[in-house]
């Protein structure tokens, strides 16, 4: 949210001694200095999410599917819907529902590789937070501490910045969730960046197709001046002829208009070879590569030329099992580790039984458990994930 929501105490946070022997080496790369995300997020968001339909749909599908998976709070192994943490997850702030906050978090992970959530309320104490807010990843930068690990986060907007440091007990009001990055200690790597080359190819293919439509879906050809004795058009004649062709014969609205030639001019039409028209296949290949980077089966996007799964149901189940559920479990585990110290004996878990896409697999599991006569009733219930 805006910088005006980020009111923090001015005292420096207490340092905590780390046991890692590699931390001081990481600290040498920039201890105490804010590090901007090492990528052009604005360009990626504009070209990938804003101008590419395949990447846009992938991000929306993942974010909306993951946000539709309910998160439940377990207290002592029992689900509690009235617990303060459950109410906080259900209504994290006055402006958003729980699903909207989680959709923003999952969407940021797909586009930036990093997602930040700020906890507000009881800013100086060790009590439970009152609100949760999602922060735009391009406005947040990590401030490494003396041990090399993040000691604070800076949020900048409108030329102003605020530093959000750790509390006296070492707890950070900001949860930083990131995807794995092989060469960066503090920031994650986004699927959008991994698919950047395929996105450029796909966008260029669309621009090529648009240019063909603007020129009657074929190259315009060549206008040959057949004068004798090496005579050439004057500069004024050349410019006038080029302007006339552009105004009267170029573009889709002039498709089919006859060309009147005089003075030794001859029109040589050109055509596209099958090899030139192969850009359509290249566009589909780029679309499949984009879907691969995000972990979305091409069948779910309507991309032709891919038959990895026998039907839509199998592709949808693979999408949930291979992409959505691991992401939801990652977020639930991170939130448990972050908020667990503020709420006693609590654990956040995804409620997978509430996901309609997994109903077929649940039915098959229950059928197998019912047929397993060598198992006791309590063993069947534990394997089904419903407890004794």
C-alpha cells in the first residue's frame, strides 16, 4: 500500500547473532545498504503481463486458483474457525478479503519472483498483528544486516521511502516470500523472467501478423522503372511516387484497389513462401514455452499442437497437483513460520478437501481405503487426512 501506511518506530532494531559461518561473506556484498531487485520489473510486467495474452492468462490462472484454495488454522491439531489468526486470514485488512490478499501475493510471485506482506498493529510490542497488507514488489528492497541476512526492508513510492526494521525480539513485520534463485541471496527468480525470450518471440509474431493484415496480408511487391539508356527517376519523382503508393494502395482499407501505371513502370508482385508462413508454428511453439515456464498445461490455454494429456480433466489435475498445490503449501508454511510466533500453538494449512478439481482423486482414495479391510477405522481416517 502507500507509504503513508508504513509508520515505524525510529529506534534501530536489535541485532541477533547468527550461527551461519557464510553470513559475513554475504554481508560483504552490501551490508546495511538497500539492494534493488536485479531486473527490469516494469519492462517485464509491461511486455509480459500487459501485452502477452498467454503470460497474462498463466499468471491469472495460477493466482486465482491458488487464492481459491482456503487456508485453515489448526490449533493443537484441530481446525479452529473462530481463532484470531483465522479471522485475520479471512479479513486481513479493511480494503481486501483474504482471497484478494492471497491473489496479490501469488500474482507477485509469478511476475516478480518476490512477494511481501506487511503486518501492522502492535508495532512496538510482541503481540499479534491486527492487519495484513500486500506490498508491491517493485517498491520494496532488501536491506542486508551485519550478518548478511535481511535486517530491514525499504518501501519507496513517490520519491519517499520508509524503512521497516525488525522488532526488539528479532521478529520482522514483513514476510518475504520468494521463488528459488540460483545466483541471488536475497531475491527470487520469476517465471515471467524465465519466459522472457519466448514472450518476445510471441509478441514479435503478433506484430508480424498485424503488419501483414495492414498490408493486405501479403508483401506489397516491387515497382520497377523500366526506362532505357540508364534514365532514373528524379528525387522529387521518387518521393511523389512513394507517397502516392503509401496513401492510395497501402493498408487493409486499400486492399484490392487497382494500380494505374505509366511512364515505363512495371509492378512485380511478391508472395510468401511456405517457409515464410512458418511463423505461425513458431508462435505456437513460443506459447507452449511460456506455458511451460509457468507450469500450466497448454491444453488449458487452448494452444494447439500439444497432446501430453489425454483429456482436459487430466491436464487440469496435473495443473493443480504440479503447480497450484505446491505454491499454496509454500505460502501456508511461510505464513506459519512468520505468524506462528505471534499466535500460540497455531499452524496454517491449505484445505485441499474444499478444492473441486481434486474431488476425483479424493473419491479414488476413499474407495481404496474402504477396500483395504486390513486397516483399522482410525488408520483409514488418518490416511484420508481427517484425523481419528
